[in-house]
């Protein structure tokens, strides 16, 4: 969704003229329970024109495809289904972070007032991040990244 009714809030061209009240009303159209059901929320800023021209940086699609296939195979071997399809009991069994990750998740839950649904969704995302990293264990950096993907959910 756009950051505000006109879509220019935070854009480098300073065209946004929305009042804070208009922005709050616009963002308030999405309820908390609805946002709680979204696993990944990522803010993507507009790119300047010169960034759109030229060779893209980063990994090739083939490299990413190989890593994703390995993560999917890891999930099938461990629980015979993708992480996204795990129920609450399976999350408790397959997605337990290390001590530091557990402590971080408890702190985030208290500070961000996360729901039980958010807790389990963070664990599933952290499990997927660990799988993509080739790790059998969910560590604090995996949990931190998963929490980061939810932080914009609280509008």
C-alpha cells in the first residue's frame, strides 16, 4: 500500500502535502487483526531514474533458485511440508530458537505488544530464514530479521 493517500510521503521529491491526520486516517483503514495476519511487511522506497539504468547488483536468479530449492528440501526432510503450512504444535516442535533468539523474541513481544499469532508467525519466518542460510538452528540473527519484517505491521 502507499505510505499516504497521495503516495508521496517520504519520497525525495517532497510532493506530499498530506496532513498527519490524513495519513493516520488512511493507515487506520487496515485493522490490527488484518495486519497481524501478514507475515512480511517491507517498505520499498522509490528508486531514482539513474538506478534503473544499468546492470542490477546482487545475486543472480540461478543462485537464489539454488538456495531456495535447498531450503525447500530441508523443510521437506524435517517436517514433510513447507514452513508456511506448520500448525501451532508443529511450530512449537520445529521452530524453537536458541537461547539468545528466544530472549530476543520475548523482548520484542513485550515491547511491540505482539499477539500469540505474531509470535508463531515470527518463528515460522525465522525458521525459513535459517533454512535459507543453510542452518539447522534458529539463532538470534534469524529471529531479529523475522521481527524486522513485522515491525511495520503496527501502524
